[in-house]
C-alpha cells in the first residue's frame, strides 16, 4: 500500500467523490473529485501510519495533503508526549490530527498530575491540543482550585478545563472551567451548573478578569437591571459586554424591554439589541425578534 503521507499536496477545498472501490487496505474508498487522491475509506485490516495503529472495520479519513485526519485506534499509545507532558491515548476511541500530523483530539486515560507545564491533576476523558502539542483542554479531577479575585474556588470533579494559548516559556492560564460552588466576582454570582470563562491571567491557578458566566441572581450594574438565568459577558476592563435586561429601560435614545438581549461597546454605547417586542427608532418600526446593530454614534447600520 502506498503510504498516505507520500501523497503530493492538492487543494484543501476539494470535495470527495462518491465512487466506491478498494485502495490497498481501504474498502469503500472515496477520492477527491478533481485529483483522484484518496479521501477516506473503511479499513479491512489494522494498519500503522506514522506510529499510530488504526482499527480494522472503522473509517480512516485523510487531509488533502495525505496526512490522516481521523481514525479509530486499534492500540493505545501508553506514552504520548506533547509539550513536555505525558498522556495516555486510549484505543477504541477516535483520534484527530492536524494537517501537519500533530494529534489534536484524543481520549486521555492518564490519571494523575501533569507535572509540566501545568501541574494539573487530571482524569480520563477527551483531551484537545493546539498546534505543536500545546494543551487546549482536558478533564480534571477537582483536586485543584483556581483563584478568582483573590478567592480560591475548588474545581468541579470530573469537569472540563481549557487554557489560554501563550508563549512556550510561560505557564498558560485558565480560559474556561467549572467550579464545585458558585463564585462571586464583584457581585456577579455564578450558577455552578455552567462553566465560567476568563480573560488571560497570570497562571493556570490564578484566573484573569471574568469574561463570561451564567448569572445566578439579578444584579444592577452600570445603571442596568441585569436578569439572572442568562449569560453575562464582560469586556476585559470589567465593563458590561452582553447581558439580558431585567426591566424596561432606555439606552441612549433607544427603548429596550425586559428580556431584551443587549450588547454594549466598551464605552457603554449600544452595539447590538435583540428586541423582544416591536421597537421604533427614528420613526421606523422594527419587529420583535430583530437584531439591530448600531455604530458608535447610535445609528442603526443593518437596516
């Protein structure tokens, strides 16, 4: 069988055809329409490609440059090293690869502490990598905690945590995680049933400014009544970005109703309004359910 990595480059946006046939160890093979190169097929035996053993009877798909896109493992990789950390990638699960051949998604069954660069206690579950093997997200045990506004909050057991991408020589910081209990961020209380997101911070255990949470209780901020039970998003500066109104109000000269979804520029001016009722602006009526976009001067730009 011709090794898939030997295929010459061809266009990335070509679609695969529907012709079925046999290509080496692939049955029901499909090919890229304009080049005839293999796109995917079903393996009729286990096969090793670039150190990974893929399982017979499962789909193996290729990128347009001949590198494997995804497949199902027939054998576990007991010692997969990525960005100086060791993972265990489990067989009988799908694995995905970048066009350069780097693993992007797998099922990690290493249980314990990643000692470099995160020192994070992890459990079994899907693991996602950025380019060059840098960790994006992984399931954590809940034995660790994250400092939010100088208060430590325990991570939820068996929950997913993702991290910001930073320079190789710096520790990354938490991007999104779930906490065992509600957090209180300057009066914004979270619902622990949902994940919380942060802007870039100093380390994985010290969160940056709050980016997004599911609001557990109504709150007043910047003169607005903000309704609980909805997403709240903040600019990095801490000013309101996205929220749901808890009562009727006027933003500039624009009337807004309780239940409307609001986007604000960092300056506080209205950027987007999802109207729950008909709204009249400069004599024109916009029906309920309309997304209205405004420029920084308050003019409607999408109508």
